[in-house]
């Protein structure tokens, strides 16, 4: 089934279609959320909340505004960032790991048999520092191009092309 | 339009990241609909990002779609249940109120019944006390009557009739003298009531010489019902007499007021 059909059925409250979308994106959202909150239980909780939220506000999604993945990625990042701003969370996690997502990959020793994950681990260890930073900010943290250029102190145009090159390297490694 | 240059610009990567403005995104979307090459590029970029982000997720996660499914379906069921339950709840409420009103009324009725029963018990108690008194009185009367019968049938008792004297010829009394117990039983049924301030006084007499000995006054003569009086008498009496004397009695009998007199028939 085409993604467009799947999303359309999901918007008509088709649970089966929703389940397929969940299977496609839940791991990804889990990764993004975990990278922000750095707590396994909280990350799972937020991830489930994100999908329940997506189900209830499915009518607000429009393909014209962006990809379905991008839509749910936004919900996930916002939910995770909201959580880190909550009082309870700040008190409990004062020493949030400052590492980028690569830190998680480099330090994780249970990557299962997922060849992709093992490949990605190799990729990120070889990846240039500037690539790690730009991918972290644009995809995991949801920075705008402008915010990223200010944080990394480089021109907006450079962010754009550098990101393009970094994603190309990733795609080459993943063969997509 | 130079599609390759457009792709190489890096705008599609930003499109997937969600950092473009809404207007820019709409433009990209329009181009993906127009050029399959651009759409394919977007899909590839997206796939690589999905895999990269997924690789960061903790691998020992326990989550499953079922958790979410239960929540979203139960949420829908809940709303249905609420709408269906509403009349039910009202019905239960009404029945509940009705039941409590009936219960309250029942309780009041029972309290009232209880009070009535208590009052009835009080009345019955009073009746019972009254009856008990009557039984006691009857028992006392019976005991006195039995005693009288016993006295009359006792062979050791000497009967002494006291006949009316002088002006008091209609008066009559009888003494039953139990010499074993040194007591007399005076039956004064046929004496008139003692006037105010006067009492009857009983005398024991010996005839040779005539010597009266007071056996005492009958102070309760007018109130006694059977007019039988028990009097101690340890004298060797030969006759008994009754005179009317001023209250408190006299040393010697007032002979003008001698009502009755009788001589003991046979001296033992």
C-alpha cells in the first residue's frame, strides 16, 4: 500500500493503517525522544503519548504542509522538549548528557542483530564532527536552518550544503 | 527547471527535517507531485533519517502497538459507554432517592409504632400492679378468714358471748379465748361505730371480788373491716366487758358506758 493511502486511511480512523504507520516510525520517534530525554522509561512513555496524540489530531495533518514523517517527528520532538522543561524532569535529571546522538550509538553495546544499526554505528564513528553536529540539530533537535547556523557559527547556506553532503554519506552507507 | 540542481541544493533534506517555512514546504510538495524524481529523492532521504534515528532508540524497549490500541479504542468505547449510561445513571438515582424516602418513612412509622407499644406496655404494667395489689389483698383476706375458721374450729377455744347491757341492748360481741396462746379474739361486729373522741376499751374481770383489768383500747375500731381484734390476755378471766371511754382509755371502767358483758361459762 502506498504511504499516501495509508495516511489517508489513518485519517479516517483506520486502526490497521495506524498500526502500519506505527511500525514504520515508532522506532525512529523513540530514538529522537530518547536522545532528548535520555531516560528509557520516560522516552517510551512520551513515544506512546505521541502516537496517541497523532491519532486524536490526525485531521490536522495535510500532505501539502509536509511529509507524514516530518509531521509526527515534530510532535515527538516538541513532546520530548516539553518534558525536559517540566519542573519534575529538571529536578530529576540535572546532569543531562550533553553528548549528541552519536554518543548514544558509540556507547551502546546492545545493538542487537540489526545490521543497519551496526552499520550506522560504524558510520557515525567515522563521521566528521561537523556532520554529527548538523544532523543532531536539524533532525534530532528540530532546529531551524537559522538557529543551526547561529549555534554552529556558520552561514545558513553552508548548513544546507553540509547537511546535504552528510545525508548523502549516510545514504551511501545505508544504500538508500 | 533543473531538477538535479534543485535536488543538490539540499532543500529536500531540510524539507524532511521540517525546518522549512510552510510556504517553502508547499512548494516542495507541489514539485514532488510534479516530478517523480524529486519524490523518490525525498523518500530516500526520509528512509535514511528514519533508520538513523531508529538506531538511537533503546533496544530493550517493551512498547508495542497494542498498548496504544487499547488506549485509543477504550477511549472511544468510554465515550459510547458514557452516552449509553446516562439514562441508566438517572434511573438509578431516582430509584435510590425513592428507596431512601421509603426507608425514611418506614423508620418514622416504626418509631411511632414503638412508642405506641411502649405506652401500651406501661398501661399493662399499671394494670398488673393493680391486679397484684388486689391479689395480695385477697390473699390477706383469705388468710384472715382461714385464721378465723381455724379459731372457730379449735376445741381449746372458749366462746364467751357478750350481751348488750342497759341502754345498749342491741349491742353484741363475742370473745374467743385461746387459753393456750394467752390471747383472745374479739368479734365486735355488732358494736356501733365509736363516736368522735371515744374508744372502746376491753376489760378482763374476776367476779369475787369484782376486779376489772384493762386489756387495752381498740383504737382502729372504725377503720377495721372485719371487726375482729386479737388481744393478749394472760389473766385468769372470769368475765369480759367492753366500755366506751374517752380516747386514750381509762384506769377503771365507766359503768354507765358498759356496752356488753359476758361471763366465761366454765372455768377450766
